[in-house]
């Protein structure tokens, strides 16, 4: 794991490995035949298995508590089914992530190696043209997006959800459930971190392309033109490698991110349903905490969609830069330059950048807006079913009261 990008991301990867979401970064720096690597992977494997078993236990405990609450409040419609599905996702999301870590351990190593290789190749290929992009900005950028969000989740998520756990759950079960909830939401942070690494590679490559564009505007020598054309061709090859890296990245995160989006969507519906049940209860102490938890679930899906959308926007901006590249005034017909720009433009036409979950749906702001609209639609349908059930219950109660009065009149 060489390079400045991975060195900057390393503290966050270590935090994620503490929550059994990704293998320890140091496991990719040792030989697979060394006893240190075998011991490290044995400890991490046992810890990951314990986390999966803990999620199964938490799923069982929360299902039992949910059944008790439903029976006490007498809301045995689909509240129990919706709540059970959201609890079962505890086990499925963590189980899926653990299986993917095992199957794609070497693929993640290749992703690390390609990120490091791309960073070094971008710096080495354009040393003669322009200055380097400020690298300190990426450290600050990563802290503002990833570091602060980790701190916020660790501080706010337990505070917002501890009130939602009822008196039927013991304190040690509450703590275990809090841990599982944090692990689930941190998967979004891991995905966002890798997207930001890819985005930084694109920003550096775009910075080099802009510098080449500036050099070409004042280029008056044929030898310099050939050197610049070769640099643009290298830029094109690196651009294609980043696109291929996104494909590797998509394969690694396909099923875990799909499960996370499904879990957050079901959990949002379950909490809206529970908020509606408790709406008529003046003694409900969790009303505002429940709203805060819903906002965290929504924003934890918004952030990866937003960062992915920014990355796609940066990728597409290469086409506008290519369109504006012109040769110096002394060059009558820079045919060589035209050919390489045409190759680059055709490559961009064929290699469209998309962040998807195996092609099932895209991860961008457009998909996020559609997902929010779907959740609102399901919420409206949910409330309509609830209102219909309340009206039927009232009508049944009126009929039940009218029967004794009719029998007294007959007697």
C-alpha cells in the first residue's frame, strides 16, 4: 500500500477494520507466508465471525422485543412483518459483507495496488509539464467528508437510538444493538472513502490535462508538440485505467451496498410506521429522536450518492477540456494533435463512468431522488392502510355497542 493517497486513507481504513468492515491495511503489506500475516488474519477472521454471531443474536433479541411491543400496543397488522424484515437485515448485511471480504480479499488487494500504481504513474508521466496539485488539500478534504462524519455517527447515532429501545430490552442488549447499527451505517463510509480516492485520481489527471492545454496554446515548436501529444496519449491511457478501476471497485461493493440501501429503505419505512403508531401517544418521549434517526438514515445514503455524482461530473469534464484544446498560432495544421484528441474523445464516448450495484441501479443523485420519492409513496400507502384499519375498527366498535341496545329494546 504505497503512495500518498492510501497513506492518507489508512487511518480511516484502520477504523473500518475495527468494525470488521474491511481487512486490516497491514495485511496487504506482509507476505502471505509469514506467521505475522497468518496470526493477523486468524485474529481478524475470529473477530469477524464473532461480529456475525452477534448480529444474529441482536436480530433474535430485537425480534422478540418487537413481538412483545406489538402485542402490548395491539397493532398486529404488518407492523411486525415490517419490523422483522428490518431486524433480519442486521444479519444479512453483515453476513454478506463478511462473505465478500473472504471471496474478494485478493481483489481488494488489486484495487489498492492499482490506486497506488495510478498515483505514481500520473506523477511520473507529467513531471516535465507544470506543477503538482496541492496534496495537503486531499487530507483536509478527506477529514471534512469522512472524519467528521465518523465522529458525528459515533456521537449522534447512540444518542438518537438509545431512546427508541423499550423497557423490554436489557442494557447489554441495547449496547450490542448500538454496535451493530454503527457497523451497518459505517459501510456507507467505506464506500464513500474509495469513491473519494478515485475522485482524487481523476482530479489530478484533469489537472495535468489542463496544464497540457495551457502548454499547447503557446507551443510553437514541432518537437515540443510531439512531446505534448505523447503526454496527452499517456493521459488517455491513464483515464482508461481509472475507468477499469471503477469496474473492479463496483464488483467488490455490489452486494454489500445493495443490502445497505435495502436495509436503510426498510428501516425508514419501519420507523415512519412506528412514528405513526405513537403519534396519538402524548407520553411518547422518542418523537424527536426518531426524526433524528430518520435523517441519519437518509443522509447516510445521500453522501455516497453525492460523492459519486461529483466523481462522474469530474470524469465528464474531460470532454469539455479536450474540446477546448488548440495548438499554437504558428502551427498551421497540427494533424497529429487532432488524431490523438479524436481518439481520446472516442474513448470517452465508449467508456461512460457509472457507479452501480451490479447494474441493478445507479448510485448518484438522480437515483437518490427516485429512492426518496419511492419511500414517500410507500409512506403514503402505509398511512392510507393505517387510516382504513382505524375506520374499520371504529365501525366494528360501534356495531358492537349497538347490538346490546337493540337486544334491550326487543325485550
